[in-house]
C-alpha cells in the first residue's frame, strides 16, 4: 500500500483560484435569489415564494440555506408534498451541477504551469515523500487539465476503484499515478440506472464524450454531495463510507496536512470536528476569496501562525518539494 507523508486538502476556494469563471458561493446565491429560468419551473416558483415570504432574508435564501430547506427536508404532510419535493430536489441539484460545470470548464491559462509543477512534485518529490490530494470539490478542472497535458508522465487516479462501461477509461499500467481522492463525489461519476443509494458496485466513471455518458447517462445527474447541512441522504450506502475510510487511514499515516481554499463552512461542521483530530499535523490553512471572511474563526481554531492568505497556485509554487 502506498503511504503519503504530505496531504493537501482542497476546497471550493482552490477551484475558484485556478478558474476565474468558477462561481463563488456568493455568486450562486445571487443567481438563485434572482432565478428566472423556466427550465426549472418548480424551483423558480419556490424561490419566488421564499423571497416574498421572507422579505428576501439571506438567512433563508443563501445557497446553503436553500439546499438545506429542499434537500434536507424529512417531514412530508402527504404524498403530494413528498412528490413535489422530489421534483424540487432534482431541479436544484441539476441546476447546481449545470451552473458549476458550464461556468468553469477549464483551468485558467496562467495557472497551468504552476499546477504542472505541483502535480510533478506530488508524484516525483525531491525528498522522496509523495503527496496525496484530497478534495471536497466535484468539478472536473483537474481532470480536464490532465486531458489537455498529454505530455505528463503520470495519470490521475481516484484511489478508489470505480466501475466502467464498455471498457472505458482504462488505466495505463506504464504510468505513475497522481492520487486524487474526491470525498464529495465528482461530475463524471454516475449511479447505475435504477439504483437508489451509492454502493461500490453501482458507481461508474464515465468519459465526458464517451458512449456511456451519451447513451446511459444522458441528461442524468452525477454523484456529488451538495452544500447542505443535512448530508445523510447523500452519504447512504457503502460508497462514501469506503471513500472516508481510505481518507482516514491515509490521514493517520501522514506527517503533515495542508488545507487550501477550504474554510470549514458551517455546512461541514462534522468535517471540522473530524479534522481537529489531526490538528497537530496541520501545517497551513491557506485562505483566499470568500474564505478570508472566516480568517478570524480559523485563527481561533488552528492558531494564527497556521493561517496563510495567498493565492492557491502561488502558495503551491513556493512550497512544492
């Protein structure tokens, strides 16, 4: 089994830092509050009513709040309400997926060289201590970067074994791997049709323009965990339990952990409590963009000396081993 002495944990701020078109949480909130898209009629009506009844209260109309109101609902007064919320849940998750994936399709050109250096340092470190990258992001920025850099001597690997259709996405046994563990799912992972929860035998990796994406999962919603206070419904089944068990084991063996663009949002309090178990191993918490507003909170949790305000790629370029 591979061991990784360094672990980098990436949050939404990292993706925003490498792709200027990546919508921020504030940006998604504003789009949702002003929603006027008849492609999602029930969601649009829900938002109009919520804005009207709450007098536009941001406490109830932020991206996180709306996800929790719709995705976290557990009490339904009758079957009609239940079916209505099934439609709302489907439309909200699809809206979120489309907004993120279409807005930020590629890494910015001026970030490519810095990321190439970082990838190489993870796989071929000068001091021999390989790195693992763990991410809470579900976008495909890093995957598309690999696809665009055909000269890389390594290939991206999700650490967990995913299923494939029609022999798609074969691994090249001759290449070294860049380990990339996605704890909240990915926009190119899909549950097999008819399955309800995510298990290790029904989550499939698809190629963006592959047969399975166009034949089996056309207009489908990928496997990912939205930013809701209640994540239980998305974490049921064996799949995410296996992902987190892998992360737990590697974190136990690591010597140092660095967070980049992950500000431990209030929707992830369970994650905060979990990672505080590794407080002595945390080297830096790198904040940027919207995460800067949480700086004082992070300083009180981890200590001022561990909080760094810097662009993600600039930080990685200076600290690559």
